[in-house]
C-alpha cells in the first residue's frame, strides 16, 4: 500500500509540474507580442529520492518556477552598440542640416548661404568691371550690391548656424528629464528585484529594467555593473554614478557661456557626455564641436575678405578725390582723415561672420584710383580685382574662393564620414538585435512544440494515475468477489 | 569587383576605407576580400621608383584620415560584437557554461519533464 501511495504522490506531482510548465508556455504565447518580453522556460528540479531498506526510490520532479531566456553579456553589448548608433544618428541629422545650409538652392530667386561661393566671384568680378570703367556709376553701384549680397549671405549663414546651435541646445536639454525618469525607474526596479528575486532571474521585473536600460542607452552613454542580490549600478561612460541599486542621482542643467551644461552631483559632466554616446552625445558633439568649427571657418572667411578689401580701398582715392587713410604697396600713406571702408571693419576673427555688413552707402567712396592719381584712374580697382587670385595670410595662405571651396569640401567629407559611421553602427545594432531576438523572443513554433510535449506528458501521467487507481481498487477488494477481481 | 570611384590609376583610398567600414559592419566577407585585393594593388603601387604614385597615395592617405578613424571605431565595435557572438555559439554548442540557469536554457528541450 505504501508503494502505491508513493506512486500516487509521484504522479500527482508530475501532473502539477506539467500543469505549471503548460502555464509558462501559455504565458509565453500570450506575451509573444509584448515589447521587451523575454521568453520563459520551466525550471525543473528533481525531488529528493526516498531511501527504504537500503534501496533508493525516485520521487519525481517539480517545477520550481520560470526562468527567462536572456543573455546578459549580449544585452549589455546591444546597449553599448545602441549608444554608438544613437550618437552617430543624432550627429548626422545635425550635420545634414548644416550641409543643407551651404548647398546652392537652384530654385530660389533670392541669394542664400549656398551662394557664398558665387557671391565671392561676383564681388571680384564687379571690381574687374570697375577697373574697365572706373567712372561708371552703375559699376560702382554693382560693387556695393555684390558686397551687400556676400555680407548678407555670410551673416545669414552665421545666424542660421547659431539658430541650429540653439535648437540642438534645447534638444539636449530636453533629454535630461527623460534620463532622470529612467534612472528613477531603474532604481525602483532594482529594489523590487532585490527584495523579490535576489538569487534568480526576476522575469517580468527584469524585462522592465532591461527596457529602461535600453531606452537610457539611446539617450546617453552608460556602463552597467551587476551588484549583489541581482542589483545593478549604472554610471556614465566616464564613471559618474547615475544609479546605485535603489538610489538614483538626478542630472541637472545650468547655463554656462550661453549654452546648457549638464551636472551630476555638482560636477559639470558636459564634455564627458559629449564623448559618451547616445542622442545626447550626438547633440553635444554637433553643438560644441561641429557647429563651432563651421562658424570659425566662416568667421575667418568674413574676416579675411572684409579686411583685405577694406585695406585696399582705404589705400586709394575715391571718385570725389578723397584719399583713404591707409598705406599703399609703394609705402605712400593717404591724406584722408576717415578710413574708406566698404565693409564694417572687424576687430577680431571671432564673430566676424555674424557681424559682416557693408558700411559704405555712397558708391563714389569706392577708391578705384590710386593715391595722387585723377579720379578716372583705375590702378586701385585693378589691385582690388586681383584679390580674386591673391592668397591671404588671414585665409591660411589661400584665395578667398579656394578657402570657401575647401571649407565646403571639408564639411562634405565630415558629413560623409558621419553617414558611413551611422550606417555601420546601425547595421551592428541590427545584427545584435537579431541575435537577441533569436535568443529571447517568443518563437510560437517552439512554444507549440513545448505545449504538445507537456500535454502528452500530462496525458501519460493521467493514464498512470488511472492505472494506479485500478490497482488500488483491486488491492482493496482482495479476497472479495467483485467485477475487478 | 565593383568599380571604386578612382582618381588617376588608383582606387580612391578614402572610398575604399569607407566601403570597408560598411562591409565590416555588414560582416560581408566577400566584399572585404575584394577590398583587400584593392589594398594589395595600392601596396604594389608603392614600389620604389614610382614617386608620382607615392605622392598621390600620401595625399589620399591624408584625405582619408577621418574615414580611417571611422573604420577604427567600426572595427572595434565589430570585434566586440564577434566576441559576443562567438560566445553565444559556444554556449549553444554546450562548450561553455556559466551560471546554473544560463547553462540550462541551452539544453531545455533535452530535459526530462517530471513524469518519471
């Protein structure tokens, strides 16, 4: 009787275990489309065998719970790659906007930053025309008009770049609240996981935490360190603590030199975040490196053209016979009291592009003639026309048009590199995501197969149970006449 | 082999490096082999006595500095990815096991079902 009872107990446990396993399969199927859900499998445990009279009798197995099918090394690598891809994507978007600014708009009737190259050519061409006919008023007007167009396009480009920088600053600033919300959520989940599942995979809670980490990885660069009792510590890529088990440190912002800086525990971590990755890294790289580099080149162009043109015009005689205050190539200084400047004279390179404008309003002040020559002389106009092919120290030893051409080419190269990097990093994310999906996503075919296996197992246990019942009935009726005996 | 936009007698180094970055990220072994052949051509052209070609290659190398930096970053990422993937393959093959539950998941289909 004892043996039959043991067999009953064993089959009862088998039925329970199969039922539990079936529930896990059902839960997988129900969550097959739930974002972030990780497939679970039943964890089987062999029961302690019974020792009777020196013989060992098996007591079956039980399902101790569900285990998520995840690989932490893979998910962490996926998070790292996501940080790189997000950073390159955010930077590429910003660079494309910058490049669009310097692309000629063939459909537009008004001049824009994309026309700066042709504006430079037009300005020097207008000096050539004036050289041919220095007394012609319309040629003088054409010089001022070309100068205004060039100045307007360069200062317009600088304004647009500053606007793009402000927009990036706002985008970057907006990331802070999302980061703080996610780190708070991860800290809370850490507490729940540590209290409910300190020694094993925490299933859904761990899925939620992983989803938060994935989202955080899209925003900023992070490092993850697993701590005791299934806890997690998250730092920035340079080691500043964001989450330590149940505690999160909130990131704050402040305005420094006109832009938003990011602080953690009172420390300014802006430059670390820029190189760390995530959208924020991309925004900050574009805001603090790419746009300032472009602005600096534009400033240098504006400074070079303005000072070179002003210097030559101030070393000549205007149409009213007034001499400038400058010194010509022969070492002769003009007798004038007021400088004859076409452009507003910049005092330093920084800010020259945004401030570039035409100061001269009277076309007669264009000094086509040299010092001591009649107003019909064209020697100074010739010198100004030759600026088209003259190299300038202010422009790194290049002509203005070559300087601009190289600037556009360098910008294009930077965009091309960013595009290549983004394509490559995104492809890497896809590969890792595919691996992770193959491992952790619910495969309905596998679930169907597992369900069939569990059902058969359940049916087999039921059959054995029925047979035991019959045997038990026979044993109880031993010695009595019955249909069983 | 696909045509690489070239300058003079050489395939442009800049484009070659950029293509290599993309092929590496796609784990496109065939394309990488083709690009390796292009590199061999570049190396061959560095033979002594061809000063003109050497100067042009030096110029191209300077222009490709940024693309090479990108290639280095993609290479680093790909290496890290491959390490993870080969580790996964080892786990699947059962040659590597860490953590009780982690090891079990690879052999779950072979496990008993508690009906014994």
